[in-house]
């Protein structure tokens, strides 16, 4: 399975995925990452914090960005080189997260694409940043990668 090639990208191109965060998502992320901070895992503890209840790991939202880049735009074959992230608001159990990526710049000499990345809950930014992705090129002789 092959995603888009570098020559198929254009500035302004976008893709997004939506996912409603459930308690099971948070628990699975904690199991995989090893991050068992009680603000994510313990409702009684989390109620004593400024958040007033459990919140999802910020990196869980970042993983949704990774999913868009790896599955959709540019998709399979793309390689993450870097990602900046700013965590703007908490994501709570039941929140519908929309992860969106937009091609911001293309570097043909290196085959790199820069993407604006954002996660939204009810239209409000919860995470934003920028990703640098190495995008496969076609083999000029065959038209394939």
C-alpha cells in the first residue's frame, strides 16, 4: 500500500480524522506509554486538580495527528522527521477530537513537506504545531517509487 508521492502534494491540501476519546482509549494509551499520571487515570484525584476531572494524555491527541499523516496525507511510506506541539486545552473523556493536517510548504530538493497540525474539540484548538515529513518520490524511470 502506497500513499501519495511528493509530486502529488500541494500547499493547502488537507486531511482530517475524528475520534471520540473514551476511558478505554486513555487506559490503553497509559498501558502502551507507561504514563499512569493520576490526572489521566484516577477520577477522584483528577477532580482535585484545575481540570475538575480526568483528562486524556496530550500525546494521545498527538497520536491522532500521526494517524492522519501516516494513513491519509501523505499516507503510507511517509516518514516523520519532527513534530512541534503546543497543548492549549485539556481533552476529557467523551470529547470528540478532530485531528487535521494541512500542507504548509514543500521542499522539492529534499523531498520534505511541512504540515500545520491541529487537534480541535468542538471547534476549539486543544493541540497545535508543525510536522516535517519525508515524502516518497516516484522512480523517474518507471513512474513508481
